[in-house]
C-alpha cells in the first residue's frame, strides 16, 4: 500500500507534539496533556478565548483568536507564540480597515479561521451583515488588515478557504444557516476567480445518519492536501435533552472535485470527555478551527475550542488518521454526488 503523504506540505520541525499514549483505543487522536493551553481571562477585557486559528509565521507562530469581551461581545484578537502552546495577545482588537485605509470594524466577529493562499493570509469569521454572515479580511504582514466584501448574503457561517486554488479558482466551504442557533446545516462548496464574485455552489455533505453529527455539521480547519485527497476535520452536532454536543469528525474529499466525498468516518475522532470540554460557558463542545502539520514526520496538531471557554490541542499522525477514516468510512448517496441539482 502506498504511503500517505502531504501534497504541497512544508516541514515544521517546531510543531508542538506529544507521543500517542500507550493503550489508546478508538480514533488515533489524543489530547495535549497540559490542556487547556489557553485559560480564562487571558488578557485585560477578555473573559474567554476559544474557537481560534493558528499558523506558522517567520519561524514562530501567529493566530487569530475569538475573544469574548467582558461585555459579552466577541471580537478577533491577534496572538503570538514561540512554541504554539504558550500564547501572548494584543490587548486591542485587530484593527480592520477598508480598501482606502479607513477604519472598518465589524459589529461583532467570532469563530475565525486563518488560511494562507499564495502570498496572502485570509481571515474568515462570522459577522453581522444584516444577519449572521461571513466576514473576510486579508493581510500580508499581520499589521495591515483590509476587509473584503462579504462573499454571501445571510445566513451563513463556518467559512473555510482551501489553501490553494483549484482549476484557477479560490475554493471555500461554508454552512448556510438561519438567524438563530441553527438546528440544521450542511457543508457547501463555492468558487471564486477573484475573492469577490462567488458561484458554482456545490453541496458537499449533509448532517450524518450517525447520532454524533445528526443535527448539523460545519467546516472546521482548512482542508489539508494529501495524496489521498483533501483531509477535512469538521464539527458534527448531536442533540440531547440537555442541549447540543459538538464533536470532531474526519472526511477525505476528492482532490480535483472537492464536493465529492471519497471517505467519511462514521465515528467521531474526538468528543467532549475532559472537564474543560464538558464544563464551561457552553458545555460539551469540541470545535476544530485549525491544524499545524509537518511533512517530514506526518505529525498533525489540531486546535479546537473547548466548551466556549478554552483552547485545546490534540495530535494525530497523517497515515494513522487517514487509514482510520478509510477503515470506518460510511458514505451516503449525496456524499458521492458532485453536488448539483
């Protein structure tokens, strides 16, 4: 069997890492032993940081973080780290501006993702656009942050860019929704030649028949390009008599037509089990937003929000997690379609 490898991957020798614990059963995903890596009240005026995204930058690490202010309104803050575990944060919110350099701050901003495409870093978040919608901005140096036009009308959340263009177009996953705490939702794919005009919308995956993702699903970390296809860590939501439970799932999308799902794991990869996942402002949440990976070793670090109160890290190996997804794959008819009706 051919070895699974990253495509267009990079070596990241300083990726955070802990070896797999002995006797681990189930999915080959294990938690950082010192989780949570970001605790409550991390910076003045911010009560909690969670659901945030990180990436390598200039030999160290940088990230965009959902900071829930002490007045309850969420915004995005910039964070810095030497080791991607211990973080410091700017006291002030990221200063977004328009194309002319004028201040252009969102009314609120939460659940950011951070993806580099070519020489530009793109931030996506949930914002107010006369309803819950996708906000976007770009930067080349993490000093100047220019807002981009909202890609879609309300209501939509969980926008995630692919890290490279496919067939000359930018690709983005999103989860159309409604104005509330949506009790439904599928993942869709959209294309754009210029980050302004979006179309060629395709259905990717519906909420699953498995209980842990039976209410709704949404994109998580940016898809990782591998020799088996695009590896996607996403969140799945189940309903209980005491509210929603958010777990982390895994799928592999076709490399040239990512609206086609090649493999989809019927089991969750990580579900709330530890105190910092089960107990918090919103209990029972594992919400993936970013990964770091090292091409030389196949190591992957998954960053996830825990209970809307903390940031956690989990680890996996590329070959192991891909094989687990394939061995436990269960596809619906709509998974296998190209997503046009």
